[in-house]
């Protein structure tokens, strides 16, 4: 969404939760809209395997489907599908599915379904309007999307999606520009035919942070499962907290329950946004939008311990900032993060496998305005970044030995590009 960044101080209030009925947390209570404002009793841990959404088997010709999420207020119509050739970096448009503001998307593990947010109402819309979640059937061979159904996101401005480790549920982060209803995440059952069911759980956070205009209330920006599949982390930009919840997939004592430590605090006013885990599950990395930093954490059984904070800006930088997306290279050796505002660049770090620490190795202009999301293709040879506010995406060749991005990228003309997912058509 088009969110303004205002930097003035105001008094911060802390987040709080209140109890809910156990019945509201069970997956069988499909008609119930539950609001957690407290902490339920501890739930037992049911072991689950780590879940990863990958692109699927490598196609023989090296050509993948690339699905692009956009904002539709300008030149875009919705979700776009391209053929992306990993041998040449060329992208050829195949199809488009009309839907409103599909700014973030996720693909099912069998690659047969695509889910996208409908990010509404935005800065100028009525607070009474709820965003949506749209489900599409997807034929990887032809690159065609078929609309299945749409449900309410049960909150304002949904901006992130994640599928649970067992594939049973879809979660969305509702950023919420408006103080009422405020930031939340919601949980939706995924049906056998790929449609999204009505929400079975909505979790609201309360409180805010010191940055007036950006942290006046809760803003949940992402929901990420731990590598072991037992925990969910909800990054709250407004409250400066990484909330942690236990995931009990059998629903025996509730679907999600807050941990006894409740959350991990980050520096006041930093605005935590997106979290990613390393492949070995030992370390996690967080972009903080308002501070324009990447934080390195050690991960152990649901707990995050801060190890390092790395700035995205160059020393002496005085302009506006806005840290956004963060991804690791396929081999885990390099980490990339985008910084918007006046910087508009991709910042590149080398990862120390021994301790998870980051070392700055370079930075690359995104060649446009507001690089929000990006993707690294499965071969590791290309990085595709979208410039939301200049209607362009660029395909940079990536040096796998140094992590650096080469000059003279390929340009894609597309209205307000945001998110990119690559899928094997095989």
C-alpha cells in the first residue's frame, strides 16, 4: 500500500492480549471469529516437519512460470504470469487474472493453486472496508489462472500470506492503516478443491510505538513459521514486537496459542517487517522498515536471541528510508534486502555460516522508485526486483561467487509490480 513515512515522536503504548474461549481456537469452529487480546493456556507441542514452498522440479529447458503480484490503481489489471527463461533472463508475458491489489501471493506446494491478498482499503479508503483473500486454480503447463473464490481477510490492508506446515491453513497479515480495527493476522482453512474457507481465527494486537503516523497502532506485516513448524512469528511494525505463537495442528488444545515469553522486543521505533530463516534453521534475519536495518537472531526452540544489527544505509545518509523485502540466495551464502525511500537500492550481505553474522559486500540501485519485493530464481543466476512506484521490474544477473549484481539488467514494463513467485511448469 502507499503508506507515508512520518518521523516524529509520540508516547508508545505496549501491546496487550485478553483471554478467549478455547472453542474459538479449534479448527472445527469454522463459523467463529475469535479475537485474542490475552493469553490462552499453554498448548502441548505436536511435532511437525519443516515446510518449504519451493519452485518444484527444475524444468529441462530452464523456463519457469513467474507470477507477479501488483497494485491495480494505475496500469495493472491484477496477477500476471510470465515465462521466465533462467538461461537468458528473458521474461515473456503469458496471461493476466483480473483481481484488485494482489500485492502479495503464495503458491501451494503442489503448484496447482495460487492465493493472493486483495489489499484494501489503503490510505484513503473507508476503515469499515475489509480486505480480501482470492484463490485461483493454476495450470503450470499453460500458465493460466482460474478464479475460484474470495473471502474477507477479516481485517484491513492484508499484505502477506503464508501456508501452514501441514498445508491445512492459509494465514494473512492485516497491516491496517486504520486504528480501528488495527493490525491482526487471520487463519483460513484450505479446502480440498483449493478454495479458501471463511476465517476460523483472527488475532488482534494492541499498542504502538514512538514514531507518530507510522506506529499509532498495531501493524502486523508478516506471519512466518519456524523451520521446525512448531511456532509462528507475527512481525508487528506498529508495536515493535515479534509475537510468537505455538502451532498445534491437531487442534487438541487450540490451533495457535501465545508462548509463555509472548514476544521478542526490537528497538523502539524500528518497525519490524519481514523475517526469514536460514536453511539450517539456526539463524533468522529481520528487516526493520523504519530503521532501515537487518537484525540477525539465533533461533532455538521458538526463541530468538539478537546477535547483530546491520544498517542498510551508507554512513551519513540523510534521506528517507524504508526497509522492505529480505531473501537468502539458494545456497544460503548471501542475503539481500531492499531499501526504499530515497535510497531505492538492493543491499547485499555475505553470511558467515559459522555464526550467522552478516558482512556488507555491496549495494545496487533498483533503477526505479520503491523496490518493495524481489525474488532470486531457483538457479541462483538472476534477481528480479519490482519498482512499485515507477512501473518497472529489472532482472539482474547475479554472480554466485561474489553475490554482486551485474550492470545492464533486463527491463520489464509492468504496472506497480510488488511480489514475484517462480513455479516450475513441469
